[in-house]
C-alpha cells in the first residue's frame, strides 16, 4: 500500500477485471519481494516508492485463490502515469475510497491504516466473490471509472470516454 504524507492512498484500475485495487504484481525470476514491488508500482502507476515494512500475508482460497504479501510504501518520486495494464491510477483519501474498490483489498488497507505489521489473514472466497467482482467490473464498464473522490487521477477522462475505452 502506497501512502503519501497527506494520507492519500494510491489505487489503480486493471484493464482486465475493471475495478480499483492496490498496485502490485508478480515477481520476475530471481527478484526479491521488495525490489519486485517497487518495479511493479513504477510500471503500473509511474510512482517511485521506498518499500518499508510488511503489513501482512493474505491467503485467499477457493475460486479466486491467491497469496499476496502487502507492504507499506512511501512515494519518493515520479508522477502518476497510466499503463497498458492500468488505464486509470489515482490518489484517494482513506475515508473516500471508491465503491469500485474490489472488496478483497479492503482488509489489507484496513490493516495498513491500523498500523498492522506481519498480519496473517486467510479467507476462502466462494461464488459470491465472483458475483461481487463481476458487479464491480460491469459497473465500471457501464458508468466509467469512479474517480470523483480522487485527489489526483491519471487520466482525467470523462465517463463517456472511460466507457468507450472499457468496451475495447
């Protein structure tokens, strides 16, 4: 989780399953976790970060099985820039997160905001998680990216332009 000194949190919207999430991704062969996270954040958002302490390990079992290590990061440079993977990136206040934030990213965000370190969280996602993901995705494709509460966003596109882009 990347957080500025004013408290704003960096979120990105994926091109595939459309909805906001924390920036990050997979490691390249031989890459250390902190190095890979800094690279992924830069590639997806244009922001250079210092990777700090680990907030926790989050294991999801079931339909959308996934394991993620989430770290606290501080921006150290760069500027917001969308990428092919992330057509929308922005800074959001913690108390005004978009409703199109995928719900499985809320627990890591809450842990980070509470100052957690090395939390262990396990959950099983069933069919209801697929339905929630589909609802977020369809809402974003239909009405565009929910960026009204963003402090800063790239690109600053209209809902119509975002809808047109999402249909591609």
